[in-house]
């Protein structure tokens, strides 16, 4: 059987362009997000692409963000904080130095009190104080190795060496030149009564204090003279 077809028998279907529509079927001003075509890269070929000449709309203006405004402000804050920290550090160091100095003074007073108590015990045992102005002989007397006239003896130690410091950490039982030093690293000063008219306890014992200065002249009766500027910060076991 034969079938006859006219040239109008097969006709491509077309979509009429309605009023108010664009040829792509979108309302005027609408933005398409996908396009269905048979061209390579279309949905039929596994991808989407905009039509030729179509570019996504972008805002070309670059607006400053809040972070850019905050950056300069934060830098100023940081500089202010660094300045404050520097000031506080200076104050803390100054206060720390004063606290350390007060601690040394307190320690010197404690050590002098212990030495005064040891000398009182020494006087009860030997009937007199060590007759010397030499720091090494004083220490040998307090550890029970010398009598008041510096003769060798063997008696008990009257001080706990762990509570004191010796120059260069010398052991007085092994080295007779060892001397006791104050918290500033200077030897304690000791002097036995030089004349019978002394009315104090029979000796004078002190630290020259933080400044390290001393006017050794004594008042009548063997008492320390606090009036010279050099003696203003001296610390005494007795006066």
C-alpha cells in the first residue's frame, strides 16, 4: 500500500509568541536561572549555560566593610594597651624592688636577733663575750671552737648555720676564715668593749644596711652613733 504525503503533512510545532512575552518565554525583566537547549552544554547534554550575550548581573560597587573600620580602631586600642602595660610594669618593678629591700631588712633583723641570743648563751657558758673585732673569730666562737680569749675549745655550736649565710658559702668547721654576711652580702660588724667604761652589754653587733656605708665611731659607753648620714640605715642587734 502506498501512502502519499504532502509538504504540509509534517510541520514543526512552534510556540506562539504571546503578547508581553519575550521569545524565550520569560516575562519582561525576569531573569532565567537555567536554559533547556539541545546545544552542547545544555540540559540535554548534561549541563546548563546562559544564552549568547547573557551575563549575570553583578554589583560593581565595592562597599567598605565594618571590619575595615574596626581595624584602625583596634590598632589604637592595642597601642593604648601596650602603653598601659608598660606603665604598670614599671610600677610593679619599682614596688617589687621596695618589697625585696624590706624583706632584706627584716631578714637582717632576724639574723641579728639570733646572733644576740647566741652571744647571750656564750656569755653564760664562758663568763664573757668573744674579745675580738674580727668576724672570722666571732664565728669560730659561736660554733663552739674558741673561748673569749680565742683559745681552741670544743663545745656545742650556739647557732644553726642553716639560718645564716657565709661569704662564698664557706664551711666554718673546715675553713676558719669563714665570716657571716648580711642579706646584702657584707660581713656583720662586731666589736668587743674597748674600755671598762662601756655601759652597754659589752659588745656591739650590726649590719651596715642597704647603702653599705658606716661611720664606726661610737658614743661614750660603747653605743652606736646614729647621727652620721652613713649610719642612717644601719641595723643593730644592740645599741
